[in-house]
C-alpha cells in the first residue's frame, strides 16, 4: 500500500486523489519515490502484489477476495 500511495501522490492530481497532490514532496517526507524513484517504486509494489498472490495460493479459491484486494491496492489510480 505505502509504495503505491506514494507513487500516486506524485503522479495524480489533487482532484483525482481527493487530497493535496505533491504534499509529501513539499514536506520533504521520505517516500518510496524519493528514495527509489518512481519506476522502482512501481516495481516494488508489483513484487509485493505477486508475493501476496503466491502466499495465498495455498488457500485456492477461498482467498480470491484477498487476491482482489491486493490487486486493487497496487493497480488503483487514486
């Protein structure tokens, strides 16, 4: 969640986010994009999504909702 949220703060408009975009950078917060860059931050979020899917494989269809949540967190636009 954190990596994706930090990326969205850089990429999306305030209107899309429903909060002030770029606020983290303006406050000089240590964020994933500030430390790793945007592309690597996106990759890290995707790696975590895949890891969540792998961890849930053991549960089969019973974990489908959890997989959907992981997908939503990483692929959301705002």
